[in-house]
C-alpha cells in the first residue's frame, strides 16, 4: 500500500482528498491541506524530500502508532514514542489538533522530561539552583558542559533538555538583560527578564519554519523585590515559583521540595537540601555517572549569581551522600 | 588636547554626516606612576565647562574589573560612555565564569582599538585615558601602566601624565621617579606634581583623589586638599607698580 503513487496536482491539493480515503485515517481528510502544502504538490513534511503525494508521512502516523512504546519509558528518545498519536496534527507547530493541543510543543516538553533533573528553590535569603548533570563519557572533563549560566550579575538560568537549545536561550537572555541596562541604566528586574525569555521561547512556537525549543529553563534572580524564581517551559509559559523542578526526576523532586519549609531555610541550608534531592532522585540503575552543579544568589554572595564555593559544595555533597546511605541502610 | 577642533565635516562617501566635535565639560590632568606594589593614579575632582569650574566633585578615576584602574581627562560624557563599554566588557567576561578576567594590558588594547576606530570615523571620543593595573603573568605579578589618547596614540611607560601634566608634571617625574618606590614615596611625588598643576593649571581645583591598585585590588581614596602658599610679596599688593589709566 505504501508504494502506490498517486498523482497529485495543484488543484487536488485544494480539495479534501477523498480518493485516498482508504489510506488516510478518517480524521485526516479534514486537514487544512492548503496550509500544509506549498502549492506545488509537496507537503510540508516533505522538506527537501519530494515524496510523491506526500502519502508516506501520514501513513507512518497510522501504522507506527500501533507500535507505540510505553508512554512512560524513559531514555527511549530514539523510538517513536507516540503515546498520544498526533495522526497528522503533529507535523507542524502551527497546527492545532481537534482537541485543541499543539503536539509539537508537547513533544518538545518530552525532550525536557528526558533530561537530567534540574531543581530550583527560593529560600528566605536567596535562590539555589541545582542540576543533575548526567555524564555521558568518562573522558569528559569535570566542570565542562555547564548547565547553569549567569545571565546578569543578579540572575542565573539552569537549563533542562537539549543543551544547544538552552545555550540559545541563555544567549538571548543575556542580550535582553544587557540591552535593558543600556537603555534604562538599571539592571533588569527578574520578572521582566522572565517575561522576555518566555516571549522568546513562545515566539518559536508560532511559525512553521521554526521548531520549538526542546528545553525548559529555571530562572533565579535577586533584585529590589527580593529573590524570585521563574520556570519557563517550551510552550512559552512562565510562572513564578518558590520551588520548581524539571527533567527525569521532577515528580520525586517536587515531592521533596514540598516537604521543605522554604520560608525558614537559609541558602546555606538550601544547598544541602538541593544536593540531597538531586542525589535522591538520581537513578543509579539507568544513568551511571552524574555531576552535581550548584549555584546560588543570596545575601552571602552579595546578591550576585555564582557557583556555590567549593568548600560548601563538598559539604553539601557529603551530606547528600550520607543521607542516601542512611536511606539505603533502612 | 584642549586645542580647537576641526574636521568632522561632511563625509566623503556614504552620505552620512558626522558632527564636528568640541569638548564641552572637560577634566584636566591625570598623573600615574608605577611603584613597588602596583600602580598609583591621581587627579583632581573638577570638571570645567569652558573656562568655568563648573563641577567640583567628579570622580575621574574608576576601577575596571579586578585588576585595573582607568583615569580620564577630556570630555567627561565620553568618559562615561567608555565606562559603559568597559562595564559591558567586564560583565560578559564575568558571566563566562571560567576563572579568567581581563587584565590591564587587554583593556588598554581594547580601548586603543575603540579610540583609533572612532578617530578614523572623524567622531572621536575626546579623552586621554590612563590605564594602570597589576595582574599575574608568566613572570609573576606584572604591573602595567599605559595611555591612549583621542587620536589613538598609545604607549606604555613607568609614569604617565595627561593634559597640562605633560608639560608640568612629566619633567618632575622624569627627574624623581625610580624603580620600586614605596607607597609613601609615590604619594609624595604625586602630590608634588599635583601641587604644581594646582598653581599653574587654571582648570585644576584644590580637591584631589588618589587611587592605587595592587594584587589585593583597587582602592580609591576619598578626596582631600593640598596646602597651598600664597604669601609671596608680589601677591600682597599686585597692582603696585602697574601702569594704569587712572
């Protein structure tokens, strides 16, 4: 069935293609074909590869959908884990599904969910950001591939998901912060920065020639209104949090964060708690090695975003290890 | 410096008009010299509006990053713009967070590029900048002192003076500077030059700031005044013997 070549003319593209009813699923003939085609018979999904009739991609949806792997399988990014089958509504970020979802954005969120855990908490005197940086190769130098970046003196961004996409967001955030200060003479407020980053991420969900960012970011900053924590997801939504987590272990991390009394925690205690959470949610079986990256912005660091000083980092790691062993011993 | 501006008329090509630049609010001399622990820099805190001594509490020496000090004479608004460029530079450097930071030699080189390129566009930043600092190098702690002016001329020396200091302070520095002066000796020498400038430069005021930079960091001391002596007999009755019409 896949090899049937159906003649496609410009006119045919403008009418619902009922002759192909056998091969398309029932709903797909309602596809707005006009918007999906380039008017010359080639479908959007056929970027660069003129598949006659554009039949194959749609077919792929229908047939492979039945081979969908377990929805909750982690680390199987290579297989088409289409738990909720887009069935042709997931080909472009400019397409809504009949039940009002934009599948491309949801798939982008899956990329975030498959990455190492990222945790951010707002303590009473500042913010602590922590990343479970999964080490893919023993050859990698410690401290390379930073996942937490400074965006201005007073704020930092921790990235979960595709690292290269994250770097683009960080770069944009840096330039927004710099241009705000250039124009207004004052450092950008964290809320304003979060808004701008969210707008930028959202921008890439509006055009068919761009793909959404495959990363979520946690933005922590300390300005005139005190310490603030924002999380921006691939869809472009940004909310203010007192505790946020992204990545593989986010559910477990969120549960742990909820147990903490954040309004009474200082950042010094906070870094130990974050280390414990990350060590706790790390799955020893699935991912072997990881590096803990911790940063903070607090009164102690002079309200500047910086890596947690080495001695405190070692203390936090030691405490986290001890807590883990205690748990294992029980 | 201080000479009348010319040039900056219609550009040859491109149709872009460039402005003739005259400095409006200007600072006078800056003096700097290397001493045992680092670099010492001093200037007065005045900025003139033409011949009026308009602003009397202006800081013309600022710290740049961890390793350098910059002092400027000339148009003060251009100095503020240069400080903004340097702030952007040091911020992006700081955000890399890789243990590296810009040293005085690098900043001097950057400023030279900026000044020279602006001059070539007939849109100069009307300043003489003094850049001093200490940074660890392959041979240990290396002191650095250099200058760059509005046309992009730049050099490195053991002692620097800008503006009127070129004529009044440099001869003193050449005679009395020596390697490895202590901080007290360096301050004495600097104050000697500042006093001469105070007496002889009409745009200087009696309020000075001294700054130093060492491996520990930079310190800009609060402003203070020098004692002056006006008890010369010729000053007591200046009009005596003057030929007048009434």
